[in-house]
C-alpha cells in the first residue's frame, strides 16, 4: 500500500505541468519532465482499473482493454505530432511503441515476476497466436518501406500512396478479425494457465472500474498532449535526434500505462494477462494504430503519410520480434529471459542515440 501511495503522490505534477505550460511556455524541458512524471500515476490507475475489470471479463479481454486504453495516450501523441507535420516522429513512435512493449515492458515483467517466482507459466497457445500476428506486423511494415526504397521515382508516387491505403484497409480488417477470433470464436485458446488466487479479494464494481478507466485515459491523453508539445524542443536542448525522441522517449512515456500494468500483473503471477497487455499492445499498434494513422494523415496535417521506415528501424523491429518469439513460445518465463529482452532494448536504444539525424 505504501508503494501505491507513493506513486499516486506524483499526481501533483499534473497541476505543475499545466502551470508551467501557461506561465512559463519557454521552459520546454521542465514541462516535458513534469508531464512525463504525471503520466506515471495515471498509468497505475489504468492498471488498477483493468485488473479489476479482468476479474469479470477474463484475462484475454482484460489484456485487450488495458492495451486499448493504455495505447490511448500514444494515439493522442501521434495525432498531435501528425497535426504538427512531424511525420518522421510519428513513424518513429510507432516503431518505438512496439519495441518498448515487446522488449522493455515484457522484459521488465519477466524480470520482476522472476524475482518473486522461480518459474512462471502462461498459455503457450495464446503466445503462438500473438507471435504469428507479430510476424504479420513486420511484413506489413516491410512491404511499403521496400516499395519506397526500391521504386522511389516520382512517376510511381501515386502508386505508393495507393499501396499504403490498400495495406492500411487490409490491416484494419485483419485486426478486426483477430478480435473476433480472440473474443468470439476461439476464446479457449486465450484461457489462463494459472489458477486465480484473488477470489477472496475485494474487487471494484464494473461501473467503478469502467468510469475510472475512462477518466484515467482522458487524463493521460491530456498530459500526453502537453508532453508532445514540448518534446521536440526538449530533445534539441538535450542533443537528441527526432528519431531517438520518437522511438525511445515518446514510446516509453506514451506506453507507460500498459508497461506498468504488465509489470504489476507479472508480480502477481498473472502471466497470461501480462502477455495479453504487452504483446496485445504491440499487435494493436502495428495492425490498428499504424494503418489508422495513415488514413487519418489525409485529413490531419500538411500531407499524407506512408508507412516507409528506414533499414535500421526495420532491422530493429525484426530482431525484436524474433527475440520475443524465442522467449515466449514455450509457455514459461524466468528473470533471466527478462534480462535478455531488456539488454536487447538497451542495445537498440544506444544505436538510435548515436545514429545521426
């Protein structure tokens, strides 16, 4: 209880961030870090709400709800950056969101859960479904990027836009059918492999959980809007490139909600919920947020955006997905698997920090 109370003390940074934004708009670094700290207790509140909802809905749907509401701040960040014409930052934050969830959040969950439990088990059938969806995500980002890099002539620019629109629609359909598969036709594949030990605990009502979840998500979106407004200038003052800000900084802060939720569930040995949050969030970013952003770019911002990523970003994404599949398909986790995932993330972060603009 003391740890939770200390986290909620960070709510004080909400008025601090708002005051700085209005009274000292030139203090970009202070605004950025105040908003970032304010998101942490909000993320914890989202985690609490989702955990209570999962008692009624099951861990698969609970993980989906957490991923959806946890990605809401990231979606707001993407919209603000898109409106400002920062398409490079948008692309970087999409890749960064996947890397942060797949390597950092899942790695930290395995690590912290592994310190409390010798070996933790989860449903290998669901992890294989998540893995196959992640491969679809990689392919969906490689195809338009390869088209752009190989056929960059001006006379096929229109075809490139049509390719991205077609892929975006196809990915959205794929994601919708994935939800039908998970919730409606094959929910048995996503059943928890562990017995719920919280039967005697007092859970929030569904109404309280839903209202708290929505309120916390709106607060997170508000702080995210303030955050992205100061992100570019903060990065410049600290010597960071736009790509590093998008892939590392904004991804970590924007995904703080689902990351903290995944870690909290792992510490309670609810590994199926942990995977549902971390891997479900990756799938949602790749198959829902990314194509939706492409379609919205025709109405928001200076011009349409394509899912055209650099070779380094695609290489990092492929290695992350490969590593994530290697450590999760056996249905078991331990602290050293978590350490391995975190090391891969740190290596990628160092690469992007020193990579020129």
